[in-house]
C-alpha cells in the first residue's frame, strides 16, 4: 500500500488512434457513449481506426503536465492494412510510412516542448496474430506468408531502417532545450 500513489518509474504508451466519448446522464447514473468519428478525409486502418497523430501529441503533453519529468516510452504505434505483394515481389505500403512519419513528427514536437520521451517502438516488426481480429490484420514492417512463413521486408521496413541509420551520430534535444 505504501507504493500506491508514488511516482512511476516510466509511462508506457500503446497508441493507435483516438476514441471519442461523451457522458450521458440516465436515471441518476453517469454513463458514456462512443462518439463515431465523422469522415474528415483522414485515412482509416483496415481495423477502422482513424489515423490521428495529434492525439498522440496531446497525450504526451498531458503526461508532462500530470507526471512532470517521468520518462515516457511509446511501446506500440502501428497501422494495420491489407498489404499485397506486387508482381515484382515488393510490398508498397506508403500509407504505413506516412503513418509512422507523422507520429514521429508529433513525438519530436512533444520533445521540443519538454516531454521526457525516451523511446519509440513501431508495432510491429512482423505481421502476427492480432488478438481481436486474428490473422487478417497486418501491422508489420515485414510481411509474413502464414502458409510458408516466408518473410518479405515491406517498403516501410526499408524506410524505417534508413530513418534509423540516418539518425546515427546526430545531436539530440535535451529536456533543457540544448543538444548533447
């Protein structure tokens, strides 16, 4: 009981989309209902999730306000889509690249505003079993043929590799706004 309410060692965030709700008052009880997201020209994943990077930014800024300097890690951030292999054997998933790029951009913005973001992990390296939707949803940077178990690196996998390599040795922002 002594540790309840103490400062956490870190905050882990799994972020895919926003989920809007509103409160309802019925028979002296406060309930909530999901607010369907109106079509706003945004991209939606094959799971029906709106691509909304600003929600991740808002969440990170809120954590800074509520938990000050507690380190934050984005432990899952990904996009499911019905990937297909083209005739030349490539998997062009530009929508996934755009998703990751936009989410990294809002992470950079949050860091510039003092959020103590320590890590970002894409979900997922490999296509895998998704607990709610089974084998039908592909989140991976690497395509897995479930019958043969052959693996093909998607365009997003090559892009992410190149992004990581391009960051090697670059200066990083510190919490104080300087570089190290």
